[in-house]
């Protein structure tokens, strides 16, 4: 017998999702009662694809008792090598994140060519020294992260996140800087499973690029990056004794902001940051 379960990660702009998620996924009559009629066929096809172990993505509208309408995005993908589970996310989309007419972009219909800012592949010794001085003058971790954001004048990124990886406690603790993370709780903790750090370790990566968080299947992207308006990021890890210790994540509010050609640029910055004395003890 083939069993399938859809793991749903919710994020909404209000405290509680106003509908029963399980019934929405399983009960056709319930879907007919709340989903916009013109969207029912597309949603049914997406759910059918998920049950058959295929990748699916669909945007649809849900009505509420107060006659308001909410846009939702459902994405799902079979777990490679695991035939009885499908991983996915159901997101109630705050329209300020995607803007009018962006449903097609979420479905991959109007992505267009990627646009990457031009960054020097090798930072000059003068720029590296300026960065080191900025970090040395910082007062605590958050101040140093803010210093990195103000130091960069290439527009290569607009916000920064530092993830303190604590595998023994099965969690990561995050600290942000830049406009996108102005309201982020300092030192917020997230489960290690499903994080950037876990994927870097499992795939033996020395960096990671996510071109569009709204197409991601990682729970951390929906829980942390999408709500803050982050659409793409470039992540660089650091290891100690063979164990991942932290991840520095360069973020952008634009999708497709980063490319492999920028690897040297971001790795050089990360190496300077990770070599900063007492970085991991400044909380």
C-alpha cells in the first residue's frame, strides 16, 4: 500500500488561517464551498499531481465569511527516495509581497532572464581592510552585521542574516540586519531540520544560492524569509572541527539577485566575518 501525506507549512498575515487545512486538501465538497469557482479545476489538478508523487504549484483564491478574498499559493514536491511522503507548503499570500498581477510569476510563467548585479570577484585589500576595521569597531553582533550592510556600496545585497547553528540542541538561532529584518526578533530560534544549514551539510555544499524563496520547499524559507519580503539569498557556511557552526546569508528583496559568478565576492566577506574574534560569543 502506498501512503502519502502532505506536510503543510502555513504562513499568513493574520494569527490563524481561517479554514480547515486538512479538509481543504482532502474534501472536494469543502473546497467547492470556499475556493473561487474558476480556481477549483487548477487546484484539483495540482492535488492530483501531488498524490501521484509529481511536482505541483498552483495559485488560487479563497473566500471568507466576511466576503473578503485571500490569495493562496500551494507548492509541493515528492521527497527524493522516499515514496510515501510529499513535502509542500500552503501559503496565504499577502499581496504586498507579490503585487498585483504576480500570480503568473509565482507559477513560473513570466520569470524572464535573471538579472544579477555586477560585483568584483576579488575584493581589493583596501576594501577588505575597511571591512575588518568596521567589524573591529562594532559593539556586539547586531552592530557588526549592520556595519557590513553599510560597508557594502555595490548593492549586491540589501539585508544580512547570521545563523548560529547549534546542532547539539537541534536548533539554529538567527540575527538579522538591514531593512528587511528591522522587526525580526533578535536571537529567534528555529528547528535545525529544514534549515539552510541542514541542506548545506546533507549535500556537502560550500555555499548555497536560492534564486526565489517563493518557489522553495524549505520550511525555513517560508517561515523566515518570505514573511520579511526576502526573495533570494546567497548563503556561506563556516565549520569548526568538521561541524557546521554558522551560516552568513546575504539577502535581497529581488528574485534572481545572485549568481555563481559572485561566489568569490561573498566568500571573501564571509571569511572576514567568521574570523572576527569572539563572533560566536557575542549575543
